[in-house]
């Protein structure tokens, strides 16, 4: 009987640790997303209109990408609806073409309408091959517009990458 009690207590303990470990990871990503938002607004204050007027957005504060002919990217982010965090997102990208190097970027995707945001949350969202992010420099977001209900911006953090490739991004969403 004592052995069963010990096994049950150990199971509960391990389960509690695994839940809190995931929460700590999510909390770090959320903190990084808030810092990334501040950095984006410092770099391009005109993004404020997108943050204020979009139905929602997802911020990927640390996207790592790299490749040599075949490349990929990966990152975790936070999904916001009407300015409130509602879940976590995962980004995976695979592409092929002329490319070489590695880079870390901040990526933010704005959704123009609730329908566009719901499409993302139900994982029926994908980028067409011609969709690309606007590389942010001071003031460049001022004239940016939504395309098919989505506006994407990227801010390089570190590294150097030459890229003329075609591929697609896949996203997953997990609500809180």
C-alpha cells in the first residue's frame, strides 16, 4: 500500500513539474514578445496603427532561419486578439532556392479581420509562395497594406542571409 501511495505521489509531482516547465517557457516567450513589440515600435512607429486597428496579431520574437540552397526557419510566438494574449503559436518554414547564411529575426503577422484571425487559429492559414514580409526600416510601415487580410513585417536582429527562394510557412496555434 505504501508503494502505491509513493508511485501516485511521484506521478503527481512529475506531472506538476511538466506543467510548470511549459508555463515558464510560455512566460519567457510572452516576455520576449512584449520586448519585441517595443523594439518594432521604436524602429517603425507607424506600426502602431497596425497594432491598434488589426483584429489580432502574432509576434514571433525569435525566429531563427538559415540555409544553403535548402533552408528553413522556426520560432515560437504569442497570439493576440484585440490586444490581449489568447494563445501561443509555432512557426515552421521550408524553402528552396538561392540562399545562404543564417539570421535571427522578429516577425509579426497582423490580421485585418476576425475571419482572418480565426483562419489562423483553426490552422487553415498558410502563406502563398508570393507572400513575403516587409523588412522594417525606419518609417517603411507607413505605406504598407494588407494583402489577402494579412500584413507581415520582419525585423532582422542578427546574422546575414542572402535569400531568393520559394517556400511556405506552416503555423500551429494553442489557446490558453
